[in-house]
């Protein structure tokens, strides 16, 4: 199954899905075939709120194990050495290349499957417990330097004052760099999700229609300097419900065009703006947990994101692209 790249990782598990997946598991016995057990596991994963992409990936990995050992082999006959031979075959004997990220996920799939068999009392011993888990970090994302941020914002700002004036590019770009929202979140912003009169200052409410994803909802503070461009955009384009009623590709072209007009070789994208926003907060000394909450990430997801932000900040400092350190306000006597 091809890998799906998400730089700031997506949630694949819904709230309450962290516990054992026990139902439906009727009919699974120690002598059940590997294929039958995997089929029951897939139903259990879905019943516990796992996304369809996660279910397909996990069961696909176990079906590959069935191809190696035999789909009819009883689950209670599979031992640690069988799993080690399978993983060795994945790396050395199979003719299809296996990336480090895919290999690490397949170990995760094995561990999750046999742990589930233990939890529903099908197995007395877990053959995967002795298999070491491997963690693989994806490559560092590309971000904008402080100078490049200045250039793209100035370029988008210039479009506001050309003839005829166009505030759309600035409204989109500045919103992404301030909030770090994902493309999917940007596309679902309704006009009533933006409150420029909020007591604490202009606010964006990130909403989810799916009740299973409500835990990702959050309130983000907007810069007052963004509001005039926002109002100009509303007057110029008169959106009725969605703030940006355009296709994903149309908005991607807008960002790319800004980068090209600013003379950048980088292709400005939603993902680049998201990471740049997070890195700006990181370099400004904002507490990690506040950045995590702003991005809508779980604590588990933050482990990799936080590590990457540390690496990006270090590289930028080495290249001389880091912003000056934040100045502390003197305490009042």
C-alpha cells in the first residue's frame, strides 16, 4: 500500500479508541486461521473508531504475513521466530522495496494484532512482544525563512493595492501563517467561524462536522492587522457561507503564485505555511504545549513534531536565518 505523506500527521484514532478492541470478536479461537482472525480484527478496529485508512493499512500488513506463513495457519501456532523470519523476508527476500517507514508500520501492525488476540483471551502468550519497535522520522519539511515570510507577505500585500485591488491572496496567506491550520480545516471555515468582535480579540474557531473529530476543535487568536484585509476580501468577493469557496487546487495555485511573484524557488503550500507558523512560535519561545494545542495535535503526535521543530530551528540558526531571540519585558517594580 503506498505511503500517504502528511507532514503534520493526521489523527487516525478517534477519542475512546485507545482501549482494547474487543468487539466484534465472536468466533475467534486459538485454532482460528490467520485470515479469519484478521477479518475479525478489522471489524473490531472499525467498531472502535479507527479510520478506514488505518484499517486498510493494518490488515494489509497482516495479509502480507498470511502470504508468507499461509493464510490458513492457526494463530496459536505462530511464534516469535515466524515473525522474525517474516520481517527478515520483508527487508531482504521480498522483491518489492520496503521503506523504513513502511517497515516500522508493519512492526506496529504485528504488535497491535497479537496484543488484541491476547486481550480477547485467544492467546496466552504474545509472539510479537519480543519484536523491537522501530521509530522512523519522516524527512524534515521545507519551511520559509523569516526573510522569505517577509517577502511573500509584502507580495500579497501589494496585490491589495493594485488596480483593481485584490485582498484574497493576503487574507489566505496571512491566515495560514498566523494559525497554522491545515488545508482541510481552511476549506471548511464558515463565515460565522470568524469573530472580529470577540472580547479577547479577533478569533477563528476551527470546527469539525464529524462528532468523532470534535476533540480537534479549537479557538485561535488572530492578529488585528489581518482584519482590514479580511473585510476588503469580503467586500470584493462576497462569499456566502464558506470563507474560501474554492477548490483545493485553486487555493494551492494562489499560494504558489505568491511565492513565484516574490521570487522564491520554493513552492509555497499549505503544509509549508503550517510548519512555518509552528516554527515561528517555537523560535519565539512559546511553550510547546501551547503550540501543540494550536495545531490540534495529540501528545503522541507532538513527539515527532516537537523533535522536527527543534531540528529546523537548529538548522536555521546554523544557516544564519534564525530571527533575533525574543526580548523579555522588564518586570514592573
